[in-house]
RNA sequence: GGGCGGGUAGCUCAGCUGGAAGAGCGCCACGCUUACACCGUGGAUGUCACAGGUUCGAGCCCUGUCCCGCCUACCA
């Protein structure tokens, strides 16, 4: 029952480990499948199984944990669903690299053995990030942890594939796709990153077949000319109108190709004629389809020229480029070369230049899915926060193109399609067939490809809850309440979850999406390994503790803004942890002999009422801010309350009562308030700083109460709103500050106790100051305080003004009068500026006629205050001049 | 080319529906007052990018300009 004694400082490393274990053991993170309590659920953006915790993860998961802890404390049946993603390309790369060290390739092992090897790798090294999330304090329901390659999730993937296929939403075909010659797979449009490249624009002459001159085309990829099957011009181009339909001879290849007309061509660019290579360019491919052109691929999956490239066969595409250019020049076809900057697509995984290539792939018809996803957001079934992202979402969804979902990898969900070697039929099935359902033949061959990893992550919000089974968890928690993720995967993931959720579940996957910004370094640059400016979150945790680190992330997460991270900022919040720790030490010491049931009683003192009113405001502020995902505002509210209200004022002003210098009943009342306020304060802070608050909560409550994380989050209490007490206390604080100001400005050392006189102005104020006498004497460090309704200003004093009150501090023998004169003049200058501004405003007839009455009243009050202050200060200055002579 | 965000104290940023310019860090001065020097008390600092406009009143709303980021796009 009685509070524990605390050590000199909080020891994060030891406490974090111990407390996290305690939470796990007590199953506090565990969500109930069914419950009386309202549900609240978040699915984690599944990190890659190969992933290591970086700043982006740290931010993302800290924010999720803040909300989850907050909602859990508010009494919701809270689920934070954790798990990982199998990351097809990345994981396969890692294991292939491992094999390479042994001198092997995946083909040496064969598909089955390779996959077994990947699983082995996963068991041994995968999922390091899960433990790193635990160090962050994440309160995920680990009992439910899922992996996209799990049995259940894999089955779900098949179900969805088959459903889409049967409803004609999936098709297979030869189309041009983004091919990575290093990963040897197709990737989706989204997985291509464009980088600016300083290259050349080569102008090449294609002679007419009939010998009547030539036509010049410009290209950034001369090597692809080997696969040209046409030259295109704009149908309205007067220069070429009569050339349409004629043939030109393709240089080096010596083959006739036609001149066609298509309004895709920009007349203003180059010569207005463009070479068409349907096998190596998506636009040319589209044109080939419009015009029924022949499609020739001259580059293979390795990025090498193939047999259609004639003598260049076997050369790398860039080597071939040099050779083609050289040959064109030699044979007189090269008209010119000009430097040219253009964008080149690269594989987002390995940064190899993408090769647009025609191949047989699987696609999802996306338009019908996108239409529903668009509607859901415009009807606010799902809310995107901050709302500015909605425009981006709509823009992308409206221009979306079919999604290439097949990947030429081994690690992933293999496409559930089989081909019968006997009757040639295609079988699409959720279960592996052992014979052909059409001809009973047994020579079945499964499609070699696997699905895009994002296909399975798109299903994450319901597959993790057990779908296709209609589980209780699914019923309780779908649609999930909130998704928190970085804006950078709005398209990759959020949009696809929207489409799949609506398609499969007929309901949105989440009600709110909060998109946070990127974490950058202190100079605002994106963190990256190659730049060497990345900060390791685990290092920060080791150095400053998880609490300080998390608080820093929250405090800097303003909506729509990047988070600039630096160790110094984290250190600043480590100081905050220390401050809390020390405040707790004092608080607990004061509560050592507190007996809740003691018969002693006294009403709340003025500071008690004041701190409760302030706490009330803070509670309201924190709840409102968190409800709106304004993390920085919530963090600032708690910070300000703890440091500047509880520590700076409440503890200081209550010391005499707490030390028992006033009386036992007063001591008891102060203890009662302190215990209550301190507890609530820890609760408000807990979502941000889970560890230190738990440690202190248990020290405060002893064994009679459980973990803070399952305690009830504070709510605003009407009986704590004491406006009068708040005002009176603030007036006393102003008096104290005024005296301290004189002390500071006059450079009077604290060792010298001052005398102060207060001329209160009226009886009410006099009484209030009299009531606050003890606080003032203490905190302003006075030796005596005289208070009256009206005191005439003594000679040789420094003067302060608070509302209608004048405060005099005799300076005799302390400082020279000149110092006070300067101080007064400064004050007068300041107040006369305010005075002038205010009176000008009130003199304005339009202002009086048009402004709201309460605004006018407020302005009048201000004016009165300024006038009083001005008069008082002027008087003081005059007096000072009188004695100065 | 299209779209979005930003330009507020030396630095990093708050500032919700327009009614006295804020915080943290840094800086200056004074202090080891029995929770805390990872601290306390006090102080200084702003043509709120620029130019117009709306309004009694603009950091906030409108128009234009200039910078800086990011996203997106098939001009070879």
C-alpha cells in the first residue's frame, strides 16, 4: 500500500525488459474475440521478414501503440494485430546471396529445395524486427501474430485468386511489362522508380524505300531500333502527310517498315517523326495494338540482345547501344547526337534499369475495383487523415491501370493454376488437383509464377482475422478502426487494401487511415544507408531509453510534416523523463505516511483546486488531440502540464502543506490531491511513455492496483472546474512573478530576502492576496509582506503592476536607482505601445459598430488594464526621479 | 506537364472555425533554496517570403509573384 522508495534515476534498460515481460505474462495485450466492450482494432503494416527496424518503422509503430494504449485504457476491447510480410523479391535475393557464397544458384537446388531453404532462413534469421518492435514497447497481441506465407493466409490468397478468376476479374496475356533483368521478374508499374539520366538524343536517318530522301527520327535508346516495326508521324503534320503509308528501310537491319499516322506523336518534338519499337516501349506497344504492327523483342530477360538482333546477338543492351551508334555513324545514318536529360525507370529493389518487355503475365482488371474504392472514400466510409491526401488518392485511382500480379520468382504464393498436358485445359482451383477434372489425365503442370507480395498484403485486414473462415474475431474486428501508415505506401498498400476489402468483404477494411510523413535527419534530408545519415532507432533506445525516444517521435509528428530527428532532440526528452522521475521522488516521499482512511479532513486548498482545474483542461486537450491524431499537440499538452504546472507551481506551492507545516488536516488534503493528480498525470502520459509511467504507477499504487496500462484513462470531471479558484491562484502567481521579475532584473541574489508591499486596489483583491500570503512569501522569497487596499508609494522602491494592484519592493541599499529607472522605462515603452494600439481600435467607429460585443468588451478590459498599468508605472517613474533629484 | 505541402525568434517547428505573435533548443544574467544543475528564477529576440485585395480587424481568407521540398506523368 505505501509507496516505494525510488532510486536516484530511472534505469530504462533494466525496467523496460522487466515491465515488458510483466505485461506479456499478464496477457494485457490480448484482445477478446467477443466482448461486451466496444471493439477497436488496428492491423500493423506488416514489416518485411527481412526487415530491420528503421526510423520509419519506429515512428509508424510508436503512433500505433500510442493510439492502441489510449483506446485500451478508455475501455475498448483493443486489438493490435501484428505480423510480417514474406517480401518475395527481397527475401529471395537474400537467400540467393547466401547460396552464392556457397557457389550455388537457386537453379542448382531446384524449386522445392530452394523454398525449403528460404523457410530455413526465415526460422533462423527472419523476423528480427518483431523483437525490435517489442523493445519499442509495442503492445501488439502477439498470440495472433501472422505471416503472409502462413497456411491460413496462403489459403485465403488462393480463395481470392479463384474468385477473381471466376468472375473474370483476372486475365492472362502477352503484354508489355516492366522487367527487371537482374531480378528476372516482371514488376508492377508502382515498383518502378524514375531517375533522371544525363544521356543523349540520337538523330537517325531512315531512308525511304523508293530512294526519295529520308526521314529523321530521334531516340534515347538507339539499340532498340533493331526491333523497330514502324515510324510514326502525326496525322495532321503537313510535312509528312503525303508520306503516310510509304515504306522506309530500317538501317543496319535492312528491312522495310511502314510510316504510320497516330496522334500520340508530338509534332513539335524533334523532327516530328518517331521510331516505333513495340517490343521495348510501352507507348510503342500500345500503338502497335492500335495499328496491328508486328511486335519484335530484340532484348531478352537478361538484358542481352537476342537472335532477332542479328550480329549484335549476345551483347548487353548498353554495349549494343554503343555498337549500334558506332555502326550507324560509320554507315552514315547518324545525323547528330545531342545531350539530353530524361527519366529512366529502375527496379525499386535493386536499382537496375527496367527493360520494358513483352511477356505472358497475369493481370487484375482494376477499374471496377477502383470505382468502389473511390466511392467509399468520397462517401466517407473511410476517412483519410490528413484529408489533403484524398486528392492524391482520387487522382491515382482514377488513372489506375491493370495490375500485373505475376512474378517470375520462387518465393511467394504460387499461382493456383494448372495446365493439363493431356487435354490442354486450364484448371484454376483453391486445392491442388491430382488429376484433370475434364479428361482425368494426370499430367498436370502448375503455373510457374508466384503472386506479387502486395497481393497478399492487400488481403491483410481480413486474412489475419481468420478469413475465409467466419471467425468471431473477424465479426468483432472487421472493418478495422484505424490504419496508420506512411504516405509512401498509399498506393502500394492502402489503395489495394481498399479495393480488396470492398471486393471480398463488401466493406471497407478500415474506417480511418492516418498517413504520417517521413522521418528525416536534422537537416531535412531523407535518411539512407548510402548517405550515411540514418539514425539507428535501437541505438537511440539504448542511449536515451524507449520512453524518451517515443516521446520525441510523437512530439515532432505534426500532421503533414516530416519528422526531423536528431539525437539532441531525444536527449531533451530524456531530461523530461528525469524531471518526471524526480517529481515522483518528491511526490512519493510526501505520500509516505498518507493514510487514505484517516479521519482528518480539510477542503481542497487553493492550489489543490487550481491544479485540478488545470489537470481537467489537460485531460480534455489530450483526449481531443488524440481523437484527431494530433500527436504533437497531445504530447505538448502533457509535457506542459507536468513540467510547468505540476512541477513548477503545484509542487512548490504545496510544499509547506505537504511537509506538515500548516497542519495535519491540510497535509492530508494536499496528499489526497497530490496522489490523485499525480496518478492521472502518469495515465495521461502512459501512451507516450509506457515504461517510466508503469514503473511509477506501481510505486505509487503499491500492490493494490494493477498495471497502469489497463487502468481507466482519466476523464474530465465537472467538479474539478473551479474558475474562481483558478483565477485567484493565477493572480497570486502573477504577484509572485512580478516580485521575482524585480529581483531578477535588479540582480538581487536569492540569498537576500526581500520586503514587499502590495497596494491591492480594492477589498476583494486585498483579501485574496492575504489568503495567498503564505504562497507569496515562500515563492517570492520574502522576509515580510504588507498588504492593504491602498498604500501610498514609498520612496526608493521598485514597482510592479498586476491588474489593479501595485507591488512595491524597497531597494534601499540594494541597488542603484538608475537600474530601476531603466527597467521602468522599458516597461512603460512596452505598455504604451499596447495602450496606443488598443485605444486606436476602440476609437474606430466601424469597430464598435461591426465587431462582436464580446470582442469589444474584451478590448475595453484590455484598455483599462493598460491604462492602469501605464499610470502606475508613470507614477513610479516620477517618484523615482523626485528622489533621484 | 499536372498535383500537393512549406517559407513565422539564431535553429527546429506549433499557431484549430480571422479578434492582444507561441513552444522547445540555443543565447544572456543570477543561483548548489533538503525532487531534480538531466535543475531553478528572470531576461532578450520576430516588416509572420513578397506585392496587391477582402474585412472594423489578416500569420490565418482571395489573387498574383519569388524561392524550397515532395508526389505524379507515355513527349521519343
